């Protein structure tokens, strides 16, 4: 606290010895704000004083205003902010300016009080991970370096391209160094992409479209015909096996020869294959007919329907003109 009071007293003396340049009419507001800032400083209302000095410097930048702002920030404990301001003042002051000794002394007093924060990136975090606090942003070039910051609680938003943000906090103390490992939040849900080509209307080339559809119909129909052939042939074979079973088995004695048992087993398998063949064949022929008819360049509507029952199934193709 003694350092703060001494800094305020010296700044007051310096402001008297080296007053701000007279403001023009266009910067009268900056002059008024500067005076209000000085009054707030005398009343130890440092929050108000810093706001007044900062706004005054924005309207009419002047070394004297910046110096008073640096003293104000020191008084309210924002030592890293004050350190940067004193450095900026030192760069602006002429070599023979009597205020340079005061600025140099303040820098030497503040530097040991600076808290430092070292960022490190968590294992597996993206290379473009960054941490933001207000207007300040810290990226890979700043990681691993002790960065001077004001004491108190700091809240950072950590993010990376394609990842949600994650909020992390750290408490900094004067003169101490802290480390903070950062990583962004989870991956963002993949943006739903719409295939605009698939949604675009098809070219009005009905002849080519009909040709492709009919070709597909012939292929599917051919599969259906093959299925019907399988169903017919396996059905005949199952019927033959049934005849063998009937001749080699006695219902009265409930006995079968070895040949009869083999025929019964094979017959059941062939019956299942035959049923599947008939169903596949019927569906294939029906679907093939549907595509062949719809591919024909004629006006009208075609409908394909299927009926299934415990005893079998059917495919129905209807064409209206």
C-alpha cells in the first residue's frame, strides 16, 4: 500500500510540473475526463479514475494521461496492466524528460509483483488449440512461456477448429507462477451436408431414362425367370423324393428303410428350396415387368403391388393409360 500511495503522490507532482497540452475545442471532453480522473484518484476511487483516464486517452492520446492511467492501474492492483502502460510511457517519453526516472522506478517495483501463467496443451489436443479471455487470445506461440498477467481470477474459453469451446479458470497471485493445461471441448457434430446433385431435377431425357429402366427390368426379370426355374426343378425333385418315401415307408408300421429316410430328408430340403425359388422368381418377374413397362415412353401410370399369404405370394403389375 505504501508503494501505491507513493506512486500516486509522485504522479500528482509530475502532472503539476508537466501538465497536459491544452486541448483544442474538439478534445474538450478528453480534458474534462482527465480532470474527473484526477479527482477520483484523490478520492481513492481507482475504478472510476481508471475509466476516466482510459476514455480521455482514447479521445485525445497524451503521455501524461497514459502515465496517470498506469499509476491508477497500479493502485488498484492490476500490476501487469500497469507494467505494460509504464513501458508504453517509457517508449514515448523523450530522453531528457524528468518523468523517465519515476517510470523506471515504477517498473522495477512492479516487476517482482507480476504473476505469470504458463499454458500447456493437453495430450491429444489439436495443434490449433487457443485460449481467449476478452480481447486477448493465446495460441501455440505463447504456450510454454511465462506470461505476465494481472492477479486474481482469470476465465479462459479454450477452443479449436471443429471443436466446442471449454471454459477453464485459474487464480493468480502476485509474484507467483501458475501452470494451466488446456484442451477444447468435444468435437462438434458433423454438419449435415445435403447432396444438392441428388436433389436437383433430372434432365428431361425420357428416351435415355426409359432405356436404362427397361435394361434394369430385363436384368431383374431374368433373375426372376431363373428363380422360377429353380423352383420348378426342385419341386419336381421333391415330388420324386416323395414318391420314393411313400414306397419305402409303411404308415401302418411307422417304419422306413434307409433309402426312405434319406428320400424324406432330401424331399423336405428340396421343398423349401422350391418354395423360395418360386417366391424369388415371382418377385423378380413382377419387378422386371414393372421396370420394363415404366421405361416404355408411353403416357400412363404403372403400379407394382405384392400379396403374401400363408400359402404363397403374388406380384401384381397394373398399368393404366
